[in-house]
């Protein structure tokens, strides 16, 4: 079955044929070496004592804090409750009473599916004598396709996904939907986060020939796109150059804000005043996307059809080369 994919980009390689992923992580590393209080020339810095309002929290290694001991809290309680109750008591507050089953099922359905439970579901849960009834209900809700559809909305908001281009004409983007479906599918399959990141940044390089590795790249084309500046105005004009700069800026900003939790757009004009990004580091990051553009591409959902198409394409290129050499 052949379907056009979302607005996509050309193969993610630099002019030196270096995979973009390697360059991207290198640039992110360079960005972390510009924390206030350090020397951007040597890369020396001290994340423990930054001089700015940002302490580089999103760049620090994860740590596992010690679970506080709370008197009177049952041992079987989730460790998260220990942190909550400890903080509540420190502020002279007490937890709310434990919710009844009718309240629990409504909370779970709204949280995981975004929809209320049916009357029969409520009565069935209230009357279920199984001590693990709550856990079983959680498993059922997580196993439903509605879970991915609900929580994909949050991720799509993070990456400012849109089905129109924005700007003056705000033209519809009819081939954006495969990226949306990719996010839903990934959540429902409980895909590892590291794979989720890599597919969206350079899926065609790291996972060539896979459906997810291709469709995930809609992440880079999720934001607004100036149709006039790219299509109706030549790149030689100032407006055309500005449009292309803004497109690359959107790719860089979306990547760093989504995966590193830092803002970078301020560094277009000067070293960032709060986040650890210098102006030099910003343009190194943007350079990763300098040769990347958006385009509609055809995708074959059947792997055998995709392989056949690639084979025919390579044969066609060989025939062209033979014709050229024989002249």
C-alpha cells in the first residue's frame, strides 16, 4: 500500500557525509561547555556554581535521592508518597483522604484516556472484590489504543506539531498525519525513550528501511513553515534568506528545547543570558540542519514493496550511468 508521507526532509547527512546524529550530539556537547562562570575558549566550566539564573539542571546526570522515612506511613506505600507526605508535613499540611473506587476509576479514565468511564465500568469496578482490581484496571487502560491517542497530544504540543503551515497563507499540510500516528504507535508500544529520540532526529540514518525511522522525521518538519518565503520568493532575495534561516532555527530550537530542556533562540544574536548556550554554539547547532529541507516523500508501508522500489531505483541509476558512459 503506497501513501505519501508527512512533509519530510532530504537524507540527513552533512556535506562531508557525516551522519547528522553524530554532529548533533557533538554540538549539544559543545553547548554544555559554555555554562556561565566557565571559559568558552577552553571548555572549562563548573556546573555547580553557575553565575546565571540557570543551574544547568537539564544537563546534569540523573541522581537517585534517598527516600525519606515518614513516621506512620505504611511500608507498602509507594516511595513517591514518602516524598509527598514528608513535604506536606514540613509545611504543616495533611494528605487528602484516600479516594473511593468511584473517584479512582474516574481519575484513571480521565488521566489515561481523557474520557469518563461508562456506568457499567464504574459498577463493575466498585463490585470487584479482587484486591488487585485497581492494578488490573490500570493495565487494561494502558493496553488500550486510547492511551496513546490521549498522551500523544501532550508530545505533539511539545514539538509544536501542526497540520497547517502557519504564516500568512496557513496552507493545509495534508501529509503531516504519519508523524502523529508514529507518536501514538510509539506510546502504545512502550518504545524505549532512547530509540524514540534517535528515530525523530536521524531515523533514516540510524534505522534505514524502517517505517518508524522514516515517519519519525516528521519531528523536524512539525513546526511552522513560510510558504511564501520558500516557494514564492527566491533564495537570492532577503526575504527568502530570512525564511530559510527561520526554518533552520525552528529545527535547532525544537530539538534542543524538546530533548535538552534548554532554550537556544536567544543565542542567535548574543550569548544566552540564562541557559548555557553561546552564540558560537548556537550556529554550530544550526549548521547541522543547514542542508536539510522539507519535501513530500512517498513511503511504502509494505517492506517488500519498499525493497523492490529501492532495487528498481538503483537499477535505473545504473542504466543512466551506462548510457552516459557509452556516449
